[in-house]
């Protein structure tokens, strides 16, 4: 299960010096200044705290009267979600649980037992919940060991504030009136939270970066502490105001301006649990302070279509950008369970879609965070399959991530493309230009890096080697590429085109001090997916000097064969065939990984399993170079389809076979261009055009098939769509 593998990774990381991983420490040193990326604040009203008595009843954090009634009904009906939580409660009452990694077992015990106490009227649950709150206050590994206290959250640079701090605060709200939750204990809670929150605000890791999972551990503790204890302790009033300011001034502007589309740049191994914190903080401000944060945070609704498209066709794997401890990456119901709660009453359609995915597709929360599964369970609420009527592609403008697939079947062809800025100081891969390709459950072209494999050399993009003349980590990208972007994205129903301007991903660190050194002066990667099974990757790059090395890279999990321009690999029941049509003269190799590399997080070759890196190395003759790959996915016993390069006057590209059709994908370099295809085509795509402009396109059957185009004001001309391409529905030159 995802949380279990995530926790196993965390256990391994805990053995390392703090910060908890090499890539974290390095990225922190090169992280973007939060002020540099800060947009205008979002206006949030002053809090209007809901009533909170010292007796059992509705709290401020999520557990309003309606939520409590649903809990009681779940217990009465013995729903599956209730049975899972009840079993966890019985275990926590019966045993003295060990803390687990950074207190997660105790945190779950507080949440589970609190819900059991509210739903079952059994004071044993309340007593046990309060006991685990006391344990969070003072202990570290075992109940009563006294090894925690003030310093417990300082381990691993403050990681544990998300458990010890957040769930102590949660317990102080959910356990009002529980046996043992008296004035003396509440005073101790305030004292301990003051120590933890003061330290983290001063010294905690990434305490001002709203995209960092560490930040959300802190903000969830701060928010819950303020909401639970405001009006009871004067310091809690300050916590609440600080949390509201963090949301208004940092979180909401950054998520609005840099994360539109629903992505998470650290990757969803961390993003799943972080999304729980985000969604519950947003919801808690609504239930406890009358501030509708979910309505001010479109990202929450965007998470639903993101998860739909990031789920691979077999529904057993998900897109694996960012840090992942295991591959293929497994799906989780954590984020969408919390999102369904936060969106109810704000965006009921997205809430219903999140519920449907949790109920019908994603693995249930059977142990870790079972309490969240119970809160999110609404058997009588509307649920809707989000794939009904949904386009089979999705673009995340903030992160620069695109998904596309042939259809919604489990045997579909699926592809992804990444071209966006460096946003996160932790766990974001250096992978601009990276693409992946799957057919059903068969991973054909993959992200090759394990949890420490953030370096470009583990991804499917271009490797640029200037020998260190300008770049810091050749042949890998750096972390200073603020201007990297997807400049075009469009799906006309048959063809998906995304264009990435990724040259800045190779900038050296000295640009932060104003230097002008550049080894990559321009690099444009075009991703063209023609349904159902053709992918064309085109690269145009301009280097600072001819002696700089440039290699096209892709990763496969089976040893590939290389025969001239054709590179093939078979995975499961599928095959991938790559025709490298440009450059014509190149060294083509398949390297078994790991290969020799430096050990730093920006340079290390670190595969997650058996892995081969395909490299196509261009000659060092010209500053301007190009790569053109014609890539097809098919059943394993299919023959490699033919393809050839097309070259003309300002019009170039490829013509080849895919899924029984002859398809040409061409790129125009001017408003007037022509080329001879050499043979008829069933489908022609011409990219590189000006969006919205019209073109006269003519064909002439000669020895082959000559196409010409020119800009035209004639209304009968073909209009280029938003992606700057046209698709010819009629087969050119075909009799």
C-alpha cells in the first residue's frame, strides 16, 4: 500500500543525517526565494470562531454537527469504514502502541479513538485517546519512555511536527469533555505547542515554502492549534492569526499562480499525505472560523482531474514524477478522500467525482489513516465517474505537465510530457523535457530514477555536456530554470501537441548573480501524440559552441535492440519502436544502469530497478542541432513499422506507419513552406504554425506527394488551432 511504502522510505531516510536526504539538503541551498514567486495576497475574512464548550459535542476542526451525525450512523450500520476504524480503536485500547515512524501510529490512535468515542459513547475510547495525547506530549518511541517532549519535533529537521504537533492540537479539539481532558492537561498542551511552534517558526526546515511537505506539517499544526485553543489561551489567538496570514499571503497566491491544474511538484508520494493536510486545514477554517478557504483554493478541485489523468490505464499505477520509494508508483485514496470532504458544499461535482474514485478505483484506507476513510465515507451521497465526457488529455499550466491517452480503457496507450519551472526546494526532479509512454500495464519508456534519482541522467530528455565550462552538473540540468515553460498545448481530439521551451533548465548557478554564461542558448522540444499509438518527439537546440555534447536519452526496463536508426524493446505484452530519424549520423548506445556518475543529488545515476539508458549522441560539428524520434507502441508480436525523414523548404518531419495508417507529422519553420512526402498519407499534421492564422495548403501528386503551405487571409484557408497546428482530414495525394 502507498502509505506503507512511503513510511518504509521515511524509515530509511531517518537513518541519514538531517536533512533527511541528500537531494533535500542540496535543493534547500538552491531553493527559489519564496518572495520571488509571491503573487498578490488573497483576501480572507477575519475569523468568526464557532462555539466550543468543554463538553462532548461538535468541535471546530472538521467535526461539526453533520459530521458527528454521519459518524453515529456509520457506527450504527456497521459500515465497512466504521469496522476498520473500530478494529484500530480496539487495538489501541488493548495495547500500548509504539510510536511508529515519527509518531504516526500515535497520531492515528488519537484520530481513530476520538472518532470512536464520539460515535460509540464508549468512554474507554475517550480515555485511551487522551492517553495517546499525553504520549505525544512527552514520549518518543514507547508509551511512557519520557524521551520526547520539547525536542521531539526537532529530529529530521522538524518532520515530526506533522504528527506530534498536529495531532496534539487535533486531540485538544476532538476530545473536549473526554475523561482526563481537564484544565491541567489543556494548559500542558498549550505550553508544549508553544515550544514546538516557536522552534519551527524560527528554525524548522522550509518553514516559508508553501509547496514543501515540511511546511504543511508546520502549517497544519499551527492552524489546528489556533483553531482548537483560540479564546482559551491568548497565544492561540496569535497562532490563528498567523495561520490565516500564511494562507492569505503565501499559500493561496502561490497555489493560484504556480500550481494551477492540480499538480504537486514534490511528487505524489509526499503529495498524498500533504494534500490531506491542505484539504483539512482549508476545511477546518470553514468549520471552525467561518472562513471558506476551500472556495478560495481552486487547486483542491483541480486535484480531481489531475488524479484521473495521472492514473495509468491499468489503474494499478500512477505517474511517478518527483520522489517515489517504489516503482511502479502505486495509487492512494488519501488525497481524494480529504478533497471530497473539503469540496462538499463548495464544488459538489468535484466532491462527487472524488468520492467515486475513492469508492470504485482506489485502494481503501484500511489501516493507516483509516479515520480519514471513515470521515470521507458517505454511502448515500452522490458519486460520479469523472471520466464521463472528460477529454483524454490534461494540461497543468502551473507545473507544465501534460497527460494524454488513446481512450479510457485498461489497454489504452498513455503518455506524459513535462516542461515547467523549478518550483519546489525539495524532491522536484530535474527532468524538463521528460516524457513517458505506457501501453496498458506495460511501462515502455519510463522515469528511470529511484528515490534519489532526481538527476536529469535518469530521465527521458536531452543530456548536455559542456565539460563544466558553464553548467554546474553536466550533462544534467540545474535548478535555476525559472523561465522553463510549456508554451503551447492543444488537443483536437485526435492529435495532442505540447511545446516546451526548456533551454533555461540548463542554466548555471551564476545566473542568480547576473552572469551571462550559457551553454544552451535555445532548446525547444515538441511533443506530438497522434492517437492511438504514435508519439513524435522533435528537438531544436542551439548551443554556445560546436564542441558541446548533446545526447537524446530515454529509459527502458528491458535490454533494447539497436539496428541502425531503429531502437526496440519488448515489455510484457507490448513493444516500443523508436526510429531516430535525426540526426542521420549519430552514435546510438544502450547503457546498463547505473552508469558511472558523481554521487551528488543533481548528478547521480540511480535506477529503481533493471534499467537501460538509450542515448543518441549527435556529432560535435555545429552549434545548431536537431533530434527527431518517431515512436510507436504496439503488441509485442507486431513488426516494427517503417518511417522515414521528410525534408523540404522550411518544412520537415517524418512519415511512417502507425496503427494501420500512414501518418506524416511535419514542422513548419516559416509562413511559406513546402516538402515532398515521397508517398501518400492517410493523415498529415503540420505543426509550428501561428495559432489563429489561416493557411492555404496545396498538394501535388508527382513522384511522391508534394505539400505546400502559405499564410493567407482567405477565409477558406485552414486555421491553425491554439496549439499552432492543422490536421488534414483528407488523405493528401491518395487516390
